[in-house]
């Protein structure tokens, strides 16, 4: 969780985004999620970020109920436009060794 939140804080530092208040943090998370989507990251990155944020900053509620509603909407859109996928099974030769 720490690395997910640290990635957002680093993103804020690089792009000069303020994240002192909850609304500023919400906006920074939306920008981070938009950048992740454009870079081709999976929606799991945003899901992990919201979970990490609710763990590290418990004042936001569980799981970040309405405190970061824009970020939750961005995550919903991210998952809709880039749905997850399942991995192919291992070939029997690899399993049997």
C-alpha cells in the first residue's frame, strides 16, 4: 500500500499538484488515474490506490466512501474502458517439469 500512495505523492511533486486537503487529494488522484490509463496501466492500479488510501488515511472512510468521489468515478471509467483480463494457463510441459 505504501508504494501505491508514494507513487501518487511523487506524481504530485513532479506535476506540482497540491494534496493537502481531501478535495485536492481527490483531484490529484484523478490526474494520476488519467495518466495511468493513458500509459496503458490496468484498472487494478487505481483499485489498489483507493484501497491503500483508505488504509493509510482512515479519515477518508471505508473504502474512501464519498471523500474522493471524483477518483472513484475515474476508476469506474478506467475499468469500463480498459477491462481486466485473465491470464492464459501454464502449458502442461511447464507444470510437469
